[in-house]
């Protein structure tokens, strides 16, 4: 029987650890505040932003939200970021993505001070990850590392296949698995013989963005499967990139959707906020 990797439980465990650490820092007069910026009113982004603010309240740090009109100009957004960079009370700045069309996402990300870049998206933090230096790490891949570690799943020496090469998930995920001494393959939409490539994986991490794309024919018997996808099917039920029911009987461990990777992103965002608050650049997640 496959083990279900319980992201809901593990994320709660992490948030409870952070809550204690925030209380401890509070006794030294250190407080935290995350600035969350949303441009426009994309409903999915609004849900994420609300959940991030709720998590801040839970662990005991403040949050400030900036809900900007979708017609806000890029220069107005850059001005706000500049103001928040200079504000000593703010230790973390997060700009919810995607931004409205016409805004240069890279320019906006680069405007955030790397010391306050709790999303880990700034090229300085990405470069630090590549070079094995301390820095903030993108939250979803950092959360997946925690899922594996806290489920006692060893990565060293294993064949790990990551499907997806986004800046937010696929690329940092591959680097983190390399840091854990896995042998890493990055697969993507142009990969030839994707099925055969996936079948070699001891650990298969799927961030392909297509509902239930990965069926049992892609998975090695006894593999560990991590599903980053989240979609709503025709009956309005949540599902991932993996056909859970079909794959489950063949694997050693698997993350469910919902309740797998999803809750980990916010837990690791809180981790990064607490590191920023303690003015310590994290060395490892
Ligand atoms: N949009 C989707 N995922 C993320 C994330 O992790 N951070 C931000 N800022 N925007 C996102």
C-alpha cells in the first residue's frame, strides 16, 4: 500500500515550529512584517494572498497588503517596492504572480531587495542557489524537500526526474535535488520519449500543468511520486498532474491533491519570512 505524504500535517508542523520561533524572537524585541502586493483581482491570486496573510497571523507576524488596480502602471508598482525596500519595519516583500499583461515580471522581481525577497525569485537568490551559497529558496521546491526529509525519503544516489522547467518550480527543484545528491534529469514539453525517461525515476516530481497527465505507464514500480499540479476537473473537484487512483497501487509513496505539495508553499514562505525577520539569510531549507 502506498504511503500518502501528508503535506497538510507536515506544513502544520512547520508552522507550529515557526510560531514558537517567532515568539522567542519577540522576547528579544524582534518583530516581523510581510508586505503582500497584488495587482488586479485574479480570483486564484486573491485566494493565495488571503491564505498567506492568514498564515502570517497564525505564526505571529504582521502583514500589510497592497491591492492595486489592474491598470496600475509599472512605475507606480516599482515606486511602491522602492518604498517598502527602504521601510525597516518590513522584512519580506512578495509580489503575487502573474502580473497583468504589459508588466515586465523580471523587472519587478529585480526591484525587490534580495534581503527581502522571501519568494526567492530575485536573480541574486537564484544565483546563490546555483552556487551553493546562502539565500532564499523558492517556496514550492523548498517545501518538496521538506516533504521528502520529514517522510524519511532518501534522495542521495537516487534517479530523480523533474518534469517542468519553470523558474518558480522546475529549475530550483532540480538544483535542490542535486544538492541532496540525487542524479537529476529535467524533462519538459520537448523531451523525447517522456514515458521512458519518467520510468527511470526513483523519485518523480511532476510540474507539467496538465490534469492527470501522468498515468501508471510513466511510473516505475515502487517509485516516489510528487505532484505539484492543481486543477479543477469537470465536476469542480481538485486534481493534480498525476492520475492518483491509477498510479497509487504502483508506488511506494505519493502526494495527494489537495493536501500534498500545496500547503507546503505557504509554510516555506513563512520559513523565509522568519529567516528574514531574524536577519539571517537561510543556509539550507
Ligand atoms: N504565483 C504562483 N505561485 C507563486 C509564488 O510562489 N509566489 C508568488 N509571488 N506568486 C506566485
